[in-house]
C-alpha cells in the first residue's frame, strides 16, 4: 500500500460511510499523513488528530463503505466486436 506496511487489527464493529484516519503522531513536519490520505483517497475532514505520546501505532485507519482500492480513473472495458460469421452454402 504505497510503501506502507498495514497491519490488520480486525473489524471495528460498525460500517462507516467514509474511510477515517486517526493521527496519533501530532507531527506536522516529516509526517506521512498526507501520503497516507492520498493513497487511500481520504478527505481532510475525515482525518482526526489525536496526538498520543504513548502510542503504539502512528495511524489508525478505518476503511469505510466508500473505500475503493483503485485510485486511478479506469475507464470501463470496451466490448470487442465479434466478426460476422457467414453461413456456408450447401449448393
């Protein structure tokens, strides 16, 4: 995931509509928060700052129902036309 090593911590018990990032670092310089938010396509209003000097992780991420692992604008597949099959004449 974008050079980060995720650790699954199990289910949260509730399905949120949007992905939420909890930032426990309290750092503004040298923080990976912007990269994490970009990779996961998380809006700034879904980032919750909770600095914790005794943290065991830097970020907690809860994937919401809107999570889409593909961040590229991928066009839908275009069907390939099937060549017409000519019926064999029995003359």
